[in-house]
C-alpha cells in the first residue's frame, strides 16, 4: 500500500502553522523541544504532502529554511521544490547542504522520497527541473558546479540498457525520454551550455521532429518542443544589430574557408536552416532583406520601377537571351558576362530558355513543322515537289526525327547535364530533399524513354520496309496496339505535362502566385491520402460487380465480336461493344466505377443481354451504394480536407511563401550553372581556363596552409564573439521581460509573510527584554491570503487525503508482522477496527442515494456535540422570543435584568467594548499579568447597575460568611454546560430600598419566580464565554471608586434618573456571553485544569486596586490567578446558553478538598 501522509497531532499542527506564519521564535522552541523529548515528528507533512521545508520554500522564507536545515529537518525533495518555485537563495543553501551530507554511492535526498507520494518523477534531477522551468540563474549555478545532463539515447537504439528499461516499464521509459528532451530544449540551457546555440537548436529540432514521427503517442509534446527550439533560433536572430553580424552568422561554415568582407556570400548556415526546415528562421525579416539585396544586385532600382518599365526590361532579356548566352561563352569577364552571374539575371536567362523550350514542345505537338512545309510548298513549290511532299506524308512508318524534335533533344541533354551537375555538387540526399527535383527527374526519364523507343521503332520499321516497302504506308489504325512508336508518343505526352508543371515552381517568386503554389502542394498530399481510401472502396465494389455481372458481360462481348476473324461489329452491335467493357473483367470494372464518380457510367450499363431481374436489382443496389459512399461521402471529405489544408497554409502563408522563395533564390546564388540548357553542354573558353588554372589554385592552397589555419582561427573567434553578444542580449531581454511582469497574488502573499515574520521577531525581542506583549494579536488572520487561509483551515480541521478502505488494506492489516511489539499490535488492531467500521461507507453512500441526501450525517463525536449545543441554543433563543411579544422590550419581557434606563444603543456600545476587551486577550500570558478574564463582564454589570455617572465604590472582601438563609442572596458559580468548569462569581448592585420607583414594572416580578435573564451578544463569532450570576436580594448599596475604569464605559443617565431605585426580583440571573475572538489557549492555560483553584482577593485590602482587572469591583479574583478564565479555546458546545433552571448543576465528580471554593467562590 502507498505510504500516504498520516493525520497530524496537535503539536505537529502548531509546528506547521508557525512555519507557515514565519514565527521563528516559536519554531525554534518547538524544534528544541522536539529534539529533547521526541514527542512529535518535525519531518511531518500536511495532508497535501508539504513539509516544513516545503512551506518555508513556498513562502520564500530563507531564515526559516536556514533554521530548519540547521536543526536537522530532513530536506527530502526540498531542493527540487526550491528549483520549481525559483527560490535561488534556497537552492544555493540546499545545494551546499546536500554536498555536505551526501556520500558517494548513496542516493541523493530527493531520490529517497517515496515514489508514490513524491511530487516529482524518479527521473527528475535538479538540472532537468531547472531546465524545465527555464530559470537562467539556477541553471548557471548548477552548471558552474559541474552538474551534467544525461543525453538520451536514440529512439531506435537497441542497447541492453534501453531494451531493459523499455521491457520493465515502457511508460516510465517514454516519460523519462520526454523529460530529458524537454530539458535539452530549454532556451536557457542551450544558451548557457552550447558554443553554437543556433546550430544546436537546428539539430535538436530535427531530432524532435524525427521523434514525433517515431512515437506518435507523444507527437504533440515533441512538436511543441520542436517549435520551442525553432523560436530560440529566431529569438537569437532578433538580437542582430548590423549586416556584418548577420553575414558572420549566415556564412559560418566550420569545414570551408572563412568568409571575408567583400567576397560572395556562401550562406552555409542558411542552407543548413533550409535543410532542417527552419521556416521561421529563414523567413525572418533580417534574412529576407539580406537575400533581397543579393537577389537584385545586378539590377539596381528594379523594384522601384513601374510595372510598364519592368515589363519592357523583362521582355528585352527574354528576347535577347541567346545573345547574352553566346556573349558569356565568348567573354565571361566582361561587364555583360559579370552581369550574367548575378542571381536575378541568371534567373531571367534560365526562365527565358525554359519558356523557349515549352514553345518548342507546343510546336512539336501541333506538327507546326509539317504545316509550315506544306504552306511553303503550296506557295513556292513546283508540281513535282508538291507530289513528292504528298507522297512522303503517306509514309507514316520509318520516318526520322524532325528539326524541332532534334532541338528538343538538345534541350533534354542540357537538362540531363544540369541535373547531373546539381546531384554531383550537392549530393544525393540534398538533391532528393527538393520535391521539384522529382518532377525534373520524371520529365527527363520520360524523354529518355521516348528517345529510346523512337530509336527502337525506327530500326524495327526500317527493317520491315526493307523487306516489304508497302509496310511504310500502313495507316495507324492498323498498327499493333503496343507498337514502340505509339508507346513513345504516349510517354512524350506525359513528359510535356511534367515540363509545363515546372512553370509553377518558377512562378513561386511572385507574391501573388507563390502562396497559391504552396497551397497546391499541400493539397496534393491530401489528395494522395484521399485516393488511398477511395481506391480501397472502388476495388471492393469492382470485385463485387465483376463477380455478379461477368457472365452477362461475356454474352455482350460475343455479340459484339460476331464478324469473321473475331472482328467487332460496330455497325450492327455497337451498343454491345460498349457495354461488355463495363464489367467484363476486374480492370474494366474498376475503370467503370472510377468514371462513374464523374458521371461517365449510367444505369443503362446494367441492361445486359439475358440479365435477370434479381441480378439487375442487386447490381443497381451495389452501384447505388458505391455512388453514395464514394461520390457523396468521400468526395465531400476530400473537399473538407483541401479546405482545411488551405486554411492552415493561409494562416502561415507569408512564412511558407518566403521559405519556398528562399529555396528558389538559393539555387541561383551559386557560382555554377550560369548558362541555361542547351548552352550549358556547349564547350566555352571559361571551361578551358578553369581546367588550366585548377592545378595552380591547388598548389597555392597547399602552399598557404598556415595562413588557412590562421584564417580559421580568426573565423571561429569572430563567430564566437558574435554569438556571445547575441546570447547576452537574448538573456538580458528575457530578464527584462520577466522583470516587467505585473504583480501577482504570490508576490503580495510573500510580502505579507515577510511582514508577519518581522512582527513575530519583534514580539520575541520585546518579550526577551522584559516588556509586556500580552495584548499583541498573534492570530495573524488579517494578513493571510486566500490560499493560506484555506490551507490553515484544512490543517486545523484534520483534512486528510485517504481513500476508502479496500480489501487489500484489510488483508494487509490482518497479517501481523513477525517482530511486532505490543504497541504496534495495539495500533494495528485499532486501525483494523476503524477500517472495519468505515468499510461500509461506500455502501452507505450508494444506499442513501435513493433518499437524495446532499450533506449526509455527522459521524464524529465532536460534530455530534456541536450539533446538540447548537440545537439547544436555538431552542433557548426561541423561548426568549416567544416570551417577548415585542422583542427585547423592558415592559413586555419578564426575563430581562432590572437595570437603569439605558437605551439599546448604549447597551450595544458596552457590548462592543466587551468584545474589544475580550479580543485583546493573549493566550500566552503568564499568571500575574494584567487583564483578568472577567473584566468585560464586570464592566457590563457595573455599567448596567449604576444610577449616576459616579460608579459605586468597590466592596472589599471579608471573611467568608456562612451560607445565607435566603437562596436568592446566594452567589452561584456559573458552569459551562459542556465542560463544567468553574467561573469567577460577579457581584451585582442590590436593588434600591422599598418605596423607590423603578423604571421597570414591578408587577412583572412579583408573586412568581422569574427565570434567569439571558443577554446574548452576537458578534459573528461562534465562540463565547458564558458568565452566570445570581443577583443578591438586598445587600447594602455601595459606591465604586472614582478612578475605577468602569466609569469610562458606563452608560450615562439623566439627573432625574440617577436617584431612581432599581427593583429586581429574587434570584435574578445574569448570563453574559462574550465573544472570545482570536484566542487560542493551550490546555495548560485553561481554567480548571490546574490543581489549585483561583484564590479570592486579599481580605485585608481596603482600597480599590486598579491593577486587578479592567473594572474595580468586588469579588474579583486575584490578578495572580486570573489567567484568562473566559479566554478559553472553546468549541461550539462551550457557547451554549445555560438552561433556565435557577440551580446550577455541576458535572458530578468526586469532591476533593482542594476544589473547595474560598471566599467569593463556591
């Protein structure tokens, strides 16, 4: 079973709360006490698995973390937690601690955490996690310390380690690979650890692309990491500030001579970006501006000309391209020859030559040469020449190639030489990466096939003509179906199609046609995918229809071929000759269904000879099903796919077009292939000079080896300097961007925590210096954020993450361990009993579903007591409401205390003062400190019983008298119903003498016992301290001292009312519930837990003592014993309103002499 966090004890909750609040003194004392007594675990965790160190790290409290580390709290995975939240100081501290405690050969602290409850996966290391968070500062610390990152093996690796890990746990192996590549793809890690970050980003993005296709399950994550690497290269390129820096980056090639200013740019790094398909990098504005300046280098100002001027310039070059080519062949070093080497001029010359080639193809396909010869013969030829021309046209076999066909042949040879040179120069892999090279290869292959078949056909026909001259005039309709010349003509037609499609590639340079060409290329891929499914459906229905209709198609075929010699009778049975081919065999059936998608085949094709009704019905049903599936469903699916592809390309149309245009530009930036076909196959003086000077250049290179090494070092130095500048600018920009981020809730909570910790430290300093800090508020609820309040609530309520008990856990507890001690056995049995009783929880939930219970029932004893107390309090409140027809009116309610004429607002002011006084109590005050717990109640009673502004003097206590005969004069000790704890007795001013008028009606209190008066103060807090006092019947009236603090809070009465007596009934009971807000007393501070009860005041005291409580009044306990008797850590059962019985019932327990009350106490 997993080792889930166990419930916390009270001390552990206090410890975690003190850590969360930043109370260093308290945490220090608790740690010292735990180290001595071992009564609780300082490595405890809350229900969510957070320990003390994790809480300190989340609050970024470095002093608290240092204290915990020094006091020996286990770090566990705190280092990873600090890296996760970006707490740099904590990372440095924990790294130093880990280095001190770690021993070689043992696992690190974060590796010893339970795998089932750990926040991080087992393969997570500090460097990997820092790379995931892309924290530059932490990565720098780890790399400076020599931390390393394991390089993942190739996805196709077959080593024993990879095979073993994959067999043991394939999911963990795959996730570990993803985590490693996510770390490697971190921009900060690449920038800090790589000497060439751009090249590293290129290679890593290509590896991630291959991984995405190899592991389709994690394709989305790998593609996201690939985009991250691509963005890093673009971000580094954004930091370039001059053309020189850009040239150094794009022309860096470790294998070739260094680039010098003024030399033609080789753009090796840009070619590498194209090979790795870094489209955003290639389409960067800086690169595009550099390429555009290089492209139009030979024609300055061409882009700023008008459309008419551009058309004139282009038309002139197109018409004069043969002269430019011949001039370059003769004098390549002239101004015109140098202009021919410029990229844009080279493109125009090659495009003009290709357009001329397409013109030749059109002329050949239209037999323009024959028509021209016919026109010339008709206009200028003699009769004999005309007869000879017509006789020659009758000969369709054994004819040689015409002049235009020979020119096309020269072009084809030029194309072959151009493609061969490109393949030799770039390599076969780079040649195959360009998809347009496949079209060139197909075109050239078809032309070669045409040439070979024409040669074979010419030899075959000349042989037949030599044997029989009449065979030269055989018409084409009588030729063999697979005659070589007919096959050659078919291949020539296909080659013309591929030749015309090449224009699409040339038009990609246009900003309007280029994006359309990219979209077309993307749609071709969709069409290929669609035709795979389309072909399967077509083949399936073709097989079925052929098997169903083959016999009837054979009858139609016999009917067609009814002539002697097996010739078709198209004149009489032309309909049968057309129908039998529809489903005669599998190939014909497939053709028929294909053309049926475009309406080429109708239902009349099923009206075959001899077909039966049932067979025709099944044939039409199958044909209709095919039409619905392929025509309606699949064709619309193809339309949707093409629309989606176009929308995707349209979103990135600018980047895609610039990338395609850059590939076209790069093919013309090279020095080779200046002359277009067919001029490239003609020898020129340039080739001769090159052959003669080749050996001289090699000799010079061999002689300047030292110079080359010096240049290479200079090249590497320049490139390294530029890359360091780019990396520094990139990291600085990222840091500025992070600094400009808005203030978040975590930042505010961090400030609150710092203020809180400083407050606790200040209180500790003041207390150590002998100052009284008892009135300080340490509840800390006013500065906690919402998350911290939720956490505290869960911690104090005992929130625990634990599933419902399972049978496996029960079986585990039933089996005792071999070395079980008695204590462990008791714990196991107790847990087994609890689980046995809780095992039916899920069944109860299921069974109770029919009763529609939304909240369930209380299960714990404490919750049940709270519910009972709440119910009783509500009943008592309802009784008071029923007895008061007009609310809390003095005239109508017989249960109100007989007090002076004081308005309700004055009473509420007094109660508010009581609330403030009670809230300011400190639960950590020692015995003897000021602020008795009954001060608020005395204040209320003194204020309610005074008749004038001058308070009554305090009655000094005397020796304890015997029990009075009148029970009404007996002081009653209030007892909290739930806890039965003793509460100090309060004296109430006696009623006025007889004959004195009372502001209250006397009739309401005569002749019947009056229930105790209950005054409820509700300040929004569920916890109240209850004070219950029986008013004496008629003690002598006294006056309080003038300096009594009660005078400041007593309600004022008018002069006419100051002498009015107050009449009260016997056994009047005053019950005051004062809110005990923000008080948290330990059990040792609660009244009633001490062995010695509080002593009464000194009997020799003759004058009021201002320091014995907030109100100078008789029967107050001694300050040395008034240890916040009412500031108790109470639950809801302590807040009950006492019952209405005149007698106080104390929980029965053995009477001990030490619990006997002294003077003023029962």
